[in-house]
C-alpha cells in the first residue's frame, strides 16, 4: 500500500469499517511511513473538531411563524377541498389548461375550418360581381363566372348550392374573365 | 415496524394535526443546523427550514410510512432548496457577510457565547484565552467547510454534523454508497489541509 492508497482508507479506518486485509495493509504502511502517521493524526483531529461543532439553535420566532404559515396553508387546502367545482367554476377551470393545449386546439380548429372553406371555394374562388367596362365604354353589370360558365359550358346544372361553381369547371373561364377585365381596363397611355 | 417519525406521519394522515407539529419540533434544530452549516447563513437557514416544512406539509398526504424515510425526505427537500438558494445568491452576487454563521457579530456566536458562559461554573478555571482559541477554531472550521466544493460539503455536513449513516446520505444525495464514502473521505482530507494552521 502506498501513501495515496493509505489516504483513501483514512475514513474507513477512523470509523472502524475496514476489512482485515485492508486494515493490515494500512497498519503496516502507517508503521513504516512517518508522513502518513502525521497526516492520519491530523485527519482524526480535524474530523473530531468538526463533529464537535455546536448545534445551531432555532430562534424563538421560528416555531410560531411556522405554525402560522401551516395554519394558512391548512386553510387554503381546506378551502380547495370544500369548494364545489360546478357551473362557472368548471368553465374557469378550462382556462387553467396549459397554453400549448389551447394553441393545439386552436390550430386544429383553424385547420379544419380552412380545409372546409377551401374545398367549398369560400377562400379563393368565391365569385363576386364586378363591373366590366366593355370596349364600347359601356358599364355593364356582369356576374362574371356564372355568366361565362353558361356561355362556355352552357350547363347551369353544375352550380353548387349558393351559386358556387365546382372548381374543376372554372379555371379556364376565370382566366378568360381576368384577361378580359385586364384588357378592357388596361391603359394604353396613347401607345397603341 | 414503523419508527416514531413514520408513526407520527401516519397519525397526521389520519387527521391528528398535532402529530405534524410534533414532527417539526423533533426535527427543527437538526434541519436549521444542516441548512445554516451548508449555506453558511443563519437567517436564511430559518427561512429555508420553514419552506422545507411547508413543502412536507403540503405533500404529507402522499407520504408512505414504511416505504420512505421521513429524515431523508426532509434532508432531500432541504438540500434542493439550499442548492437553489446558493445558485440565486451567486446570481445576485450578494453575499450576506453580516449573517455568516460564525462571523464575529452574528446571533449564533452570541448563542455560543451565552452557552459557554452558562455552562461554565462560577469558580472553575475559566480561561478567556482558551475560549478565544476555541472560538477562533470554530470560525476557522465553519470557514473551511464553507470553502469546500458543494459536492463534498454536502455529504460532509450530513455525516459529521448531522450524524446520518452512509446509506441515509446516499438516499438523500441519490448517490451510490461507494461514491458517498469516497466523497466524505475526500472532504475530510480537504478539511484537514485547510485546518492545518489550527491543528
């Protein structure tokens, strides 16, 4: 056993928990090494003085203050136990859910609503009345897509309830209307 | 077979509120001593001890007598509160020198002085120089403990000042038994070197 190994056994030797073999090795080393003898003596002394440090007493206010706090906590706990969670309190409890839960629910609602509206054409394809100025500079009220649809396809039965036209029928017609509007509204600035 | 702490907890869980008060009375001094020695601040020690008991009170209904140990549970909560306190203190960088446990003007020293005077017979060979030396040694010990790294200070305080067994310390610190033993030995060796001028 060397000095480092001996040092590792100081506590166990001090507390008398070493097995026979280790004890014998340590004792032999201590008998032969004066430095370790001195170090171990100081080790024992320092552990003893630490263990003899006086206990710190609580102040006289500690217990009364703590009992008061416990009584307050007790009141709080009893209050919670005694309360009924019905009616508006249940509704209020809903808002105690975490923010992420609310965000998730909101995102789901938005996604479902968005998908529904998109499929029904409310978001991008809803037809609106617009004023088209014809080449003859006459203002004509035109219900653009439905009218053109009738002109192009001639089949009014493809309309959905509410005057909405299935998306599969309209792209070309809508494009046509847009071109017409842009053409008739385009300013030539005297270039043509 | 339940020990007294577990029995008291069981009685408290069955509605005997005085049982918890008795538990507090039994453990208040060791707990305050542990916290004060660990964080080196007597005033905050009482606050943290109160907080520990309040947390135990709140969680008392979940305690299972016989399965857990009241003492290790208490030290575990206190240890976490102490670590938070030390972290906050470091963050604020406001060391409360005035309240250092063994500084010359704190309440603890006053208590110790009072104890010393009270325990000294009137006609005995009371030697002020010897008492002064003892006081200096106590201050040096507390300072040396406070200077130990947290991972060594904690097991040392639990072992040499609180008298917990190695198994209990391992339970409080959630360490393996071998690690606990090695840390305590290392802490004692560090302390021996720090106290060299006094021993």
